[in-house]
C-alpha cells in the first residue's frame, strides 16, 4: 500500500478522470471512472518506483497531505 497523496479530478479535455501523484514527478494516470483512475495510478506508482530504483534515483518519502495555494 502506498501512502502518497493522490489527487483525482475530472478533465473535460480528456473526457476522463485524472489521478496525479504530486510527490512523484510526472506520475499520473487516467480512467473512465474515479475508481478506474485510482486503480490505474496505483499501477503507475509501482512502475515509477521500480524505474527510479533501477536508475538509482531517490524515492521521496510520502509526506501525507500536501497544501497548495
């Protein structure tokens, strides 16, 4: 189970829900439903972490709730 914050919103341009993980640069997925977007981003989080490890890049520690202003 991952503890990274996931932000999910509807995109009219994409006609889909978008799930973004702000703490993992470029980590996002989409889906036709909220649940599908969340399931897809969980796969992408695993792939993001796997790739970072293979490349020797640091993996940030989850910070929990982020505040954007």
